[in-house]
C-alpha cells in the first residue's frame, strides 16, 4: 500500500514541485548572498544601521510568520489550502525584490527607513510564498517516503538553481553595471531579471501540484481547525517536542550556514582577492549540493534521516575548519572544499523531510495537523538566523578592521577568514545537540502512518 502511495508522486508532480525551488531561489538568492555587501558598499549604510534594520525585521517576523501559517491552515478554497498563495503572491514578491536592490536618492534616517520598509515587505511576501510552497508536500503525499521524494526533488531544484545563479548573478551585476566592480545599476537590473523569473516557476507549481489532503476532502477536520483559536494552535505546536527539536536545530544550523553565505562574498573578494572567483566558487559548491541531493533517497534509506543529517553536518564542520586552516590562494584546494561543503548543504532536504514526519507525529499526539503553522515556525527560524547573521555578521566584520572598497590589512583578512569559516563551524556543531534527541526513525514513522490511517477510517 505504501509503495502505491509513493508512486502517486508522479513525474509531473515531482518535476513541477522541484521547479518551484527555482522561483524560491530567484527571490532569495541575492538577499542571502549580496544584500549585506550591497548595503555596506553600495547604499553606504553603517554597520549599526544594518543591524537595526535586521533586528526590526525579525521582531516583526516573530508575529508575521506564525500568523501567515495559521492563515494558510484556515484557508479553504476551490484551489486548495496553499495553492492560492502560490498563484497570486509571486508578482508582489517580485516588485519588493526589485525595490530592495534599488538605491533611492535619499540620505540619513529617511534612507534607512526606506531600506527597512523594502526589506520587511520582501520578507513578508517571501513568507507567504515559502510557507505555502513548503506546506504543499503534506497535502500532496501522505507517506514519509513520498514526502522525502518530493523534498529530494526540491533539493535537486535548489542545487540546480544555485548553480545557475552562482554562475550568472555576479557576471550579470558586472555586465549591467558596465564595470569590473559591482555598482548600483548592476544590482538593480540583475534584481529585475531575477524577479521576472520568479513568477512562471511558481505558477508551474500551482498547475502541476494538485492538493489531495485538503479541506474539501476532509470537511470535518477543516471545520475543527476553523474553530480553534490562535493560542490553541500555537500551544499545539509547542507540544510537538520532535518539531521543536527540528526548529532549534534549524535555527542554530542556519545561523552558521546563512551567516557564512551572507559574508562569503567578502571572503572571496578580499581574502581570495577576486570578484571573478565568486561565480566559480559558488558554482562548485552548488554542484556538490546537486550531487548530495541525488544521494538523499538512498542514503536516508540506509542510515535513516537523522543519522544521515548528522553525518552531513559533521562533514560541513570539518570542511569549514579546513577551509580556514589552509591558504586561500590555492584554487584547487578551495574547489575541493567548496564541493564538500556543497554536499553537506544537501542536509536541508533531509531536515525538511524530518519536519513532515514531525507534523504527522504531532497529528497523532494532539489530534490536530498544523501544517502551515509548522512550516511557518521553520521559516521564522530561518529568518531569525538571518537577523542574527545580519546583526552579528556585520558587527564582527567591522571588528576585524574591514574597510569597504579598500585593500584589507593582514589582520582584517584573517578576521574575515575566521568569521566566514570558524564561527559558522561552531554554530553548526551546537545545532547538532537537538538531533541527539530526535526519535522519529523509519520504523516509528511506519507505525505512526498506520495509526493515523486507522484513526481516519474510524472518523470517516
């Protein structure tokens, strides 16, 4: 019976869902990889101002993200629960993406406020699309194996899009800016190109990924969820100890990974010593991610999700430390380390599968399936990580003696190396602690699936 359900995740659905990650990355790639250096080197914001912008944005996200998750869980339309947001939100996300990389002719507090509004607006709209997109998995497939197949496909799409974007974004910025260094014009026109690309990819998801386990198929469950208060929904999520462990793991791990990504451009430009090396290093890293994504189904069947995710994170820690220890001018060595880091980045596909398992575990434990709210907490963890990275990262960078658009001192270059490699390694190591207490292995999930099916048959 389970095999039949796995086969229900057909090629059309798998490919369609995977392509959604291209839209996802076209939206967030520049923010994740270049916003910090755009703010410091192009807009001219001070480190303290950037930290304040990140802090205010994340305080708002603490309210906005769970709220969006609950809105999704209470949506009931002819298109389903999550697909309407994937259909109609991307154009607005595209507009705010462009505004975020626009340099307005403003100064002082006004300039900072405009940057804040644009960044917060982009974050809010990204939450809408991301929450709906991530939650789709639990209404497309009803088994742990089927969902992991979708997540592996999504991770493949993530890696493929990262390869493409790593190869083209900085060259596009330099091309549109008509300069051998990044300029405001280059960032602006590149943002326009990527923002236009967001929409068709998400619309493909809406067309190919039909919801099977949505309110119209479960009217009694929908009615029950509609009657529950916001406070009850949040308390239900907090009772799900396995989900809480994954959220904490995601928070710590993402601080390390995203913090490194947000500052990696500084490392390549000022330590490696070349704008043109940004694209090759990012491409190699994402080829590794692509390779790692292909391994997910086989390796998780062999070792289990938790154990494989743990192993990938150990590989990441070792790679970061080795990256710090050896000279940045050894291009072949940088390529090998970047490839290994890319493989370890595929852990995100495994973790998303663990979240879906935790949602089913929570459904059995509490009697309520808060899909959108669960993924909004994951989104919130990612955004909190971004805030920590933005706040701490830029301050740590300043503490190294970094000076924008200038030759860095040896002490500053060593400081950048430390911030980009050693501090992320420590963060990832700490994030492994919650995984030690995660208990949803394949045997436990098979039993949970069986019990949920029996309960649903009785309620029907």
